[in-house]
């Protein structure tokens, strides 16, 4: 079964636009709840505003106008990892875990700078190691958060925990990212059909992540608003 490369390019472009548009939903929800977001919620909102929306738009601008969006793309990957990492920082209860998290983010940042400045030419081609590093970092933080939930059971259902929803979205997205970028070189020699499957899978992961971040921000603002109203009630 042969698939036109022009058709694949067209699908890829449409999914790039879809990923930017899908970031509008959690950004809008965060905007409406901004006065009631917790510290972790504000970090997630900043991730949708800056990481997904702003730099997603800049990636499209670089691709269409500058014909090179690699620097924007790599900055987006780094910024998303840092902002989601800060959300975990405000969620972790262990001081030791927080210190380890800050150290990991420093190492990740230095690695991103070193790879971009010395190990690759960002004007020519991208390197997969930053994406893999982001995925390993965020998956590790997600697993550490799940372990914290098991160690300190909450009375609230997990589906009502904002960071649980955000963590599920982050882990699912990053697990797919590792798979795609590790196999990127191999896919250059594979069939158009397999490449199309990966393009579609990437778009679906973006939409799923945006949906879970939207739910997390809505719950975060709702929970904080309910606690504020409870304090305002007369004794």
C-alpha cells in the first residue's frame, strides 16, 4: 500500500496546528481559574501558556517563515520539562525529594545547553537526546509522585487529584516520545504507512495530554475555590 509523501506532509502539518490549538483549552481554563490555582496549578498553567501555546506557535512560525524551528522546538522541550518539574516540586512533601528534583533539573538544563551548543548543529538537524532526557525526567517524577500517593493515601479519589491527572497525561505522552524519537532513525528507512501511524499517534498524544491538563487545572481551581468559600462561611 503506497502513501503519497505529500499527503504525509499535509497530515503532519495539520497535526502540528492541532497541537497548538489544543493547548488553547487548558490555557483558557487556567485563565478563568487563575486566582484560585495552587502553586502546582500555576506551574501547569504556565506550561500550557509558555511551553505548549507560545513556543508551539513559534515552532510553527519557524517552520513556515524561517524554514527552521529546531531552536524553538528544543526550547519548548526544555521549558515544558522545567515547568512540569516545578509543579512536582510544589507537590512533593519530602524535602529530600525536592532537593533531588532541583538537582535533576539543573543537570537536565546543562545537558540541554551542551547538546544544543556543542553536540549538534541546530541549523541543520535535531538530536533526540533532549527529548529522551525530558521523557526520562518526567516519567521518573511521575513515578515518584505515584509512590508518594501510595505512601500517603488520600481520602479523595485519584480522579479528583489534579496532579494525578496531570501525571497520567505526562507519563503517557513521554512514554510515546521515547518510543518515537529512539526509533526516528529506523523509521527513515521504513514504509510510509508506519510513518503515518507514528504521525497520527503523536497528534493523539498531544490532544490527550491537553485534555488531562485541562481537567487538572479545572479541578485545581475548583478545589481551591471551594476551600476559600468554606473559610468565608460564618461560624
